[in-house]
C-alpha cells in the first residue's frame, strides 16, 4: 500500500468511526463529557477535560483542593467546589456554574496579582513553604469555643495548632500571643493580625496571607479567609505582630 493509499484509508477509517460514534450514543459519552467541560459554562460531577483541570488548579491555588489535578470532576472536586461556594455566599450545590466560575476567576487573579502563593516568598516570614498550606487546608473547620483540633477551633486554638504543626510553641490565648510577639509596622505573609472584638484589648487574631487577606477561625464561618478592609475588621484592627521564634 503506497503512501497515498494509506492516507486515503486512514481518512476513510476516521470518517467511519466518527459516523458510528454519532449513530450510537453510547460510543461518544466520553466525548460529550469533554465537550460539556470545555464549551459549557457549567461544570458538574462526571465532567472531564481541560476545563475541569483548570477548575481544579484554581481551587488548589485557593486552598480548597489538595488532590491530583486529573481533569475528572469527581467527589473531591465537587466537595472543593461546595466549600468554595459556602465561603463566598454562593448557593452550595457542588456545581461550577457561571457565578461560581466567575468568583473563582476573580479570586485566583487577585491571588496571582497580589503574589500570594502557597509557598514562602522573599518578603514573608514563614517557617517553610508548607506553613501557609497547613492553614489553608483547614478552611471550613467549624468554630468551637476552646477548640484546638480540626474537629473545631477557636481563634487562638487555630493559630496555635498551625504553628505547632511546624514545631513552634506559642501561648494559648490571644492576649498572651500579643504580649509575647514582636510588633511590625506592616504585616508580611505569615505574620499575625490582631483585633479588639468582644472585650477591650486584643481578643481575636488571624494569620496574614498578603493582599489584605488573613485566615482565621471566626465564630460564624469557622476557619475562613477575610479582608482587613471589611468594615467590621478595619474598625477593630489593632496591629500586626511576628512570632519571635521564627523571626
């Protein structure tokens, strides 16, 4: 068979396979998933393809997804989408629709523009590159007064837990942490930001993520990310400090 004949045969077989796939729906189910995941504004359980990979990567950058980026919209991806929706006031259905995808895009772009990766930066004061990831992996943990474990945290319990995982022991209460840490004029990634909430003096704190964001355990949403510029927090902000043990 010469080259021209082989080419004609190849084209014929490709056309034949395509025709069979169109005539028998079961043979192009996977292609339908790929098309839905690539062309549709809605991604849901069962979809596969490049768009799902991008979704997983964005969720991973924001700390909601810690599994392999495989392009398969399975249980882990659905759970990550639900967490993201919960923390951003979007209907929690596990479906990445237009609103969810738009919010993901905005937050991921802000993350990149503010240079806040999950790894240590030159202007950060992290124990190592996994410190911030430890905190982000706990997003969604419920608030519990006196809580010090992933079953439930209060604000100081959360901070103490994250630092302890990296071998740094800090005091248990916010006021003690405030007293035993070093004041800094401007927070860097990994520093602590303090607030006066239900009583005079420092009574709440979080870990600074950069770009005006901090992660903390709040009484309403549990471990979540908030903005220093939000009116509630800006009015109560006391300052930022650094744990001396890793200065």
